[in-house]
C-alpha cells in the first residue's frame, strides 16, 4: 500500500505485516500514519497493541523486527522520513521472516 506526505503532514498508510509480525498481530495489515519511521511504528502499535515490541524503550527500532520500504531497502533508524509513495512492510527478524 502507499505512503504519502503532503505539506509536512503524515497521510494514513496501510502497512503490510509479514511473518512473525503478522502472526502476533493476527492480521495482514494495519492502518497507521507518521512522517518518520518511529512515528509510523508508534501509530501501528496504537492500532495493534500486540506489536508493542516494534521499538525499544529508548525509541530505537527493535532488533526483533525488520522494517522495509518497497521490500528492497531495510531501515534501521527511527528518525528516517518515510518516503512518499513507499510500500511499508514489517516482518519478524526471526529465521525465515
């Protein structure tokens, strides 16, 4: 699904959940919004509390999950801006996804 940022404001995004993230959430996708990866993940957790481990207590991305833009580039910085038009995927970092 697509992401967009219009005039600095976050636009709602459908985030696809794969592997262990999908299993824990009990669903395939979550509607969320955020200008940065961290903001987006906090919004995901509000919609799906079973994914509370997406970020650490100090605001960093958990090593138990992988965040990808377009299934090609993985993100490791919560402050990174979510590019307009990106597909956002969350998957478990476990062997086999």
